[in-house]
């Protein structure tokens, strides 16, 4: 904070997964997420940041959270960069979306750290 940086950890998921570590139910939970509600939550965060004078930000995601970072970076202004650890952009298929088109649509630099 002394350097002028702030960290926000928003709850973007509409229905967080609380079950066992079984891939089938996890993938179903991801597929069942409501993008419009997730987007509204991010928009509310962006409005909060703007009210505090914060107009530029950076996003960090893990696994399919990288997909959400890319979606937000494609739609909203102010992103200076995105970092993704163990990125799972391949979940675009769950939403019948084109992974390459998503990657091309972001308006900032991205750094991916695959497993």
C-alpha cells in the first residue's frame, strides 16, 4: 500500500464449488456458472475501483480463473495486464466459444505460466 498499490480479491463465482476433487462435478460447476452475473460482479468491482480513483488494474488467475481474466480483459477498459498460472483457456468449449478468438480479443499483455 505504501507504493500506491491495492489488492482486491473479488468473489466472481456465482456458485463456488464445495465438493470433492472429482473432475466431472468440477467441470459441471464451471459449465453451470452464469457469465452475466459474473460480469455484473466484476462491473461492480470496477465501479468501486473507479470511485477510489483506480482506473488501471492487473488480473491474476489460476486454472479456469485465467479464462475469466481474459473475458474481463477483452470487455472492460483499464487492464494493464493478465497473468495466468496453470491456464485453462480450453474451457471455452464448455461455453461453445472460440479459444483463439478470446485470446485475440484481449486489449493488454498476457503472461501464461503452464504447468
